[in-house]
């Protein structure tokens, strides 16, 4: 709910309130994956755009996409390599590289 309020404030141009709520969300829920992968980058990007800082907005989005994509192969590293589904997944992943 706080995310929706912060985003609405950002779109309405109430940057100080939106930034305060965004910062508070980050402090309160630092381990929340959905918040950190989806919501925080969206909020920070909107705030950067409100400040006419398109370079910062692009940096936030680029960093977010790199973090998101880098997480895909990690679960495969610790799995049993003899599982047929894992072999298939690794083969499909190799095709994407």
C-alpha cells in the first residue's frame, strides 16, 4: 500500500513526500525482494524523471535490469547436475548466451 501511495505522490508532483516515503520503505524492508527488484527502481526512476534527471533514471533502470538478469543462473549452480530437467534447462540457457 505504501508503494502505491509513494508512486501516486510522485506522479502528483509531491516529490518531498514521495521521496520520504520511498526512503522509509527502503529502510523498513531492506530484504524484500519484490520491493527492491520492482517497486524501488520504479519509484526512484519516477523521482529522477520528476527532477528532469533522465540520465539518473536510465542508470537506475539499467542497474535494475542487470541485477534482475544476473539472478537467473544462480539457482542452477547448487542443483544436482544429474537431474534431467536441469540438464535441459542448462542446454536452453546455453543457447541464449
